[in-house]
C-alpha cells in the first residue's frame, strides 16, 4: 500500500508541522482500516454467511406462508377459498378428508365458530372463509391465540363471492381456554 509521505519542504520542529504529521498519521491509519474493513466484508466467508442468512429468512417467510388445508371432497367453496389464498401469495397443501369433524376437534376449533374447512399456517388454526388480509395480520402480530375463524359461510367472503350481494362479517380469534375476541371486522 502506498502511504503518503510528509512534504519535505516543511520543518519538523514547529507546532504546525507536528499537527501536519498527526494529520498524515490519522489519514494513514484510516486508509488502512478502510482497506481492512472492505476486505473483511468482501471475504468469501462473510459473503457466504450473508447469503446463508438471507436464504434462511426467505425459507422462514416461505414456511410461514405455507397453508395446510383440510376439507371434504364435495365442498366447492373450499376450493374457491384455497384459490384466494394462492392468489395472495400463500402456498397451499390441500387434504381431502373423510372426517373433517375429527380434524376440527384435534385442532381445538370451537363448535360455534366452525365452518366448512379448517387449515393450519405457521402454528395457527384458520377456520372457515378467513380472508388473506386477516391471515397476514395474524402472521405479523402473532398474538397468543390458537387461531382465527369466520363462522358459517358469509356471502362475499373468499370462496363465497356472489354477484347478488355481500354481507359484513367478523373474523374472531379464539384461545385454548375457549375465549373469543373480534380479530377483524370485514365490511360489505
């Protein structure tokens, strides 16, 4: 590395020249540290670590948007809801089951919040025609709940679209202790 040399025309005995030498010394140290810093950040091990971290966070994001859904073979609106999720960036594993009630029971879905399909995403239970925006909010906030639900089959909810009319509906959160709260209100 070329280190700048002090100007030979300046005397080394005066106060100004000591200040000048300190300036050169500081510039030299800073140049050296900059070169070492750039070398560190561009070293192969650092680049590999950064790429690995980025891949891990991408994997975590992809995993959190993986929906595992359970429905009966005869349900057409369930397919519409799954299409809605796919259109909003979710990856869907669709399981057609003979005993949907057993799935609901094993996932602690309250009977009064039940609908025609049940799903899991990132450890949460999703019951019924829950819109993607509510699932996104759930994944961002990560509240201490078992899951969220849209009871019944409200007209205008994802999978239950109608050209005739839509109705307002509520997305509820539910806890292991049986508690329920309004999670999101959807207006028609």
